[in-house]
C-alpha cells in the first residue's frame, strides 16, 4: 500500500456507490430468478473545484505514483468517514463473528451509531455500512467477508477505505485563469 490519498484540497463533491453483482433472469413464464455472488465493493467519484497549480500538482503527483490501477492507498471520505450518531468510546467486537454474519455484537460504546454510518474492523480492509441504528448490536451490509475476533476494534470515525484507481489513465485540464479541473474514480481494493 502506498500511503494515503491527499486530504487537501477537499473534493467539492463526492459520489459513493455500492456495487453488488446480481444475476437476474426471467423465464418464458415471466418468473424472475435471482442469484447473488455475495460480494460487494465501494466506488467513489471525486470532483474537485478549480485548483491553482500549487494546490493541484501534489494531488496529481500522488495519482501518478499509483501507476494506474496498480497501487492501493487509503482514503477517508470527507463527512462520510465519521459517524452521524452520538457515539464515543472504543467500540469492540463482543464475541467472535464469522464470515457471512450480518449482525455483530459489540461493546464499549457510549451513544449510538446511525444507519448509513460506515465501519471497518481494525484487522481488515473491507468497509461495511450499518443498515440500522445500533450500539451493542450492529447490523451490517454486506455480510462479513472474513471472521472477526473477540475484542477486535471497530473503527467508526475516520474510517479508511482501501482504494485503487478504477482506470489506468489519469489526466487533467487547465481552464480559465490557469486553474486546473480534476475528477477521479476510485474503487475499493480488497
């Protein structure tokens, strides 16, 4: 992993997408058949405001250092990387949970995490989303990709996404008043 995506300047907009491949077919009698691969990953689109050369070039230099889709790095989404609830304290897994579980027992939290908050287990790269408010019982999507251990820390603020660029081509344009326009597409890299 090659470090962290620059935190400044801050993107002017961010689009977060969940990708969950599903196979759907419809029979001649119009019955719908659905299968899932039980996989999920996040994709992020970052758009930046027009930037001066001094502000922009460190961001683009970091992009170049990733060698297209080759490198991985962490990115903490502004605003969404933190809980929208009233949670504080060190949140820990209470009892082990196994791959495929969607409900995790937890302890050590004062307050509540909110549906839509992102979490990550300290020993894993995958980021999960809460599908209901919780403090001692956390319902997540997607289901766990890997087992989690008793007392494993659950990160709910400054949640780092492990990302890679979604393509090998990185570019920018220089617009009016020598300002640079830049947008970038990232995908979760597990």
